């Protein structure tokens, strides 16, 4: 009589089933987040003045930084998708425009682009308003936060376009052929078959771009945006304590980036699939 297979603990065989891995395990890198927050708490306890005062002073700057990061990233996802599809378009005009956009924007530093959007763009709009004899446009004044979001979106949209393009091209052509054989149009196959698969492929680089965008958002401080970095400069200009100010600002940025990294890792884990 054949020996009956021994039962293993519940869930032990799931590891061998694609897509059935246990995902409830706590990410050990949360320990680094706790460590950094613990360092901040110690600084607040040992030396409330100036560390706690710095944290309170830059509080509104943190909100501005989060606002710019979230808004810019949301718009970047849209611009990047449009640019990526344009790069893959069969139409020479659309392909040329998308390629020109990517090549030009990637060749100009973000800081220069932000300065252009804040100082040069309003002048261009005003001159157009004068030429069209429209007083509202001729008297246009730049909004610092709006121009910062636009500058970051245009810059990161170029990089995101290449990420989307690479992700879409990584999907086997057989997927498109199968969709077309089922009667789908090119648009339907891209929407229902190719792009959903490409999104999972591009999650890691997209998450990396989000973290990089958060850090690069500090550059908006040069165009009159009261973000975290600018508020830190203002506090230092009054109290002349650069070590304490920039230590606290660095720790705050570190906490935000670490939290984003853990969020991205969690999303990747939830959307993981075997190919």
C-alpha cells in the first residue's frame, strides 16, 4: 500500500505556487524608518531648542513639498503615458513630436527649467497678451507653486515617457497579435491588454522616479516657493545655526523618502506576478 503523503503546515506549499507567496510578512526595512524617527525624537527630547523649533517652523514647508510632489507626480504619470505612446506611434508626426520633446527636455537641467518657467514663461505670456491686445494675458503674473509644478511635470514627463515606452515594448508581440485576432482594435488592445501588463513592469522605475522627484522638489526653493528647503534657509538666516537646521531638514527628507520607498515596495509586492 502506497504511503500517504505527509501533510505540511498550512501555507508551506503556497510558496511553490506562482502568485501565491505569503505577503503578510512585515518589511524589515521598516526598522530603518523607526530608527530615523527615533533619532528625531531623541533630538527633540534632548535639545528641544532648536530642533523642535525648527520642525515647527518648517511644518508648512513640509506641506508645500508634499503638495508639489503629489501634484507633479500625478501629472507626470499622464504626460509620461502620452509621451510614451507618442514615441511608439506609427504616425511620423506624433513620433517626431514625442521624440523631440524627450530629447530636448532631458538635455536641460531641472534647475534651469524651473528658472525658465518662473522668470521667462510669464514674460512670453505677457508679450503674447500685448500682441493680441488682451489685458488679462498681458498682465499675467506667475504663481510660484503652479510654475514649480509645471516645471517638474514637464521635466519628469520626459523621463517617464521613456519608462512607459520601455515597459510597453517589453510585452511580447504575441499579446498584441492575440488581442487583434479576437477582434480588438489597436486602441482596445493597448488599453485592455498591453498597458495593464506594462504598468506592472514599470512599477519599480516609476517608484524610483517618485522618490527622485520628492528629493528634486527642493530645487523649487530658488523660485520663491516656501517649501521645506526654503523654510530651512529662512530659519538659518535668522538663528545662524546651519548644523542643527540642515540636520533636521535632512532627517525630515529622509523620513519622507523612506516612507515612499516602503509604499512603493508594498505596491510592487501586491502586484507581483510570475511571467
